[in-house]
């Protein structure tokens, strides 16, 4: 076994359905009728479900996921909470039932790794927000909970203790260091670590923040409820729409990943979930494969020809 091996490794990507993965992971021209999830599960043993952040999916969808991965007994899904719970922070029994219905289907099939509770950078570590996390934790306490916060104010002994008391695993995230962004600090709870990699495209990340700020300012300026009735119509143009995924376009180098893997191993987790979110152009796929190798899950493993051609550095890992 590799000297930096962890006993239990769950490696995968944030989402699995991306058009620009065709030809670099999925077969070129894969389209309607191609089973993307079944193909994905041939190479990874976990995946984060992004769609649940945007929509409340029917339980039939979860049953379909179970069928498509039934031959992979160790495959698990991490379900991201809907934005109503984490960004809007407005939910009721209907929304809770919709989320739990999906989670319960996966749990009954033994394929639920847990639920990802992902908050934005603006969710700072203060008393009201801590109380909200406690409330949300009680709602989903029957499942493994992984909490992602991005502001450095959460990096305190008190926050660590609170997560431990609640039985919540605090995510370890790698992201561009801008402002008060939370730094990469491996966190382990009851032997479990959950690592998410967002890339290090600092300039694109800063530009994305700037564009979001400009959009908010424009919307406030053009809000009729805030305008005096006698005000002249504003003539400024809204900011141009740009690719919201550009900030995740970053391919980690082997040395960067080696440093991440070493820090995770040193933290002493017996079980590690590692998720790559740098999805543009299939970079997440390549880096997930590399982390599988660096964390010692297997000496070698299958890698599709499409990925080997797109990312030649993977050839040394392929079995």
C-alpha cells in the first residue's frame, strides 16, 4: 500500500453531466441514448449531485440512479441541498419532504453517502448564522451531513467543536485566496474528511465577483420600488453576461495535488471523500484520477482512452 494511502477513499467529481466532457472523458459525440452516469460509475465510486441545488427532483429520478449503478455496490451519491435551504434560507415542510424523499430512496438502496450543505462566501461565522446551521442540522440529522462554508471567520476552535457536537463534517476546501476566503485546512470529524477542490483561478474568480457585484448594483438601480416616481429612466446598460463557470477553469499540477494529498493524509482520516469541482474541459476528471493515485486508493485503475488522449499524464496511472 502507498505510504499516503487512506483506508477508505471516495473519489469523484461535482456533477457528471457536462457537454464539454464529451471527447475528453465521455466518447466524442455521445448524446441522446448514451448513459452518462453508468459510464461515470465505471471509473469513480462517488459523485456530488448538483441538480438538487437548482430543482426538487422526483423520487423516480433517484430510483433511476440506483438502477444505473446497481452493479457498483460501493458507489455512493452526495446530494447537495437545494438553494432554498442554504442561499435563500427560506423553506417549509414541502421543501423538506421533497429533499428527504430523494435522500431516502438512495439511503434505502445503500447508495447515499450524505448530504452537502453548501453556503456561499457571504455566510460568515456569526451567532445568527451558527444558529441557522444548528436548525438545518436538526432537519437532516438522520443523514451524514457535510458542511461547506467559505469564509475564514468559520476557522475557529469554537466552530470545530460545534460541528463535532452536531456530528457534522466540516468540508476542507481549496479555493483562490481572495479577501477573507477560508484557507485549505484539513478537518476531520470522527475519522472522516470531506475535501472539495474549486481550482485556483484567482483572476477569473475575482472577475466573477466583480461581475456579480455589478449585476447587483444594476438591479438595485433599476428597481422601480427604489426609484422616485419623478426619476428619469436610467440609461445604463446591464453588465454583459459571461460564462459563470470560467472561475472553475483550472487544472491542478501534480505537485499541487501531491501537497493536498499529503496534508489530507497527515490529518489522519480513516475515510476521505475527495470531490473535484474544476469541471470546465474535463479538468475535474483528470485531477480526480490523480488524487485517487496520490491517496493510494489503487496502484493502477481503468482510465478511458478519451481521458488518456486528452490528459497524457494519466497514462502512468492507468491499469
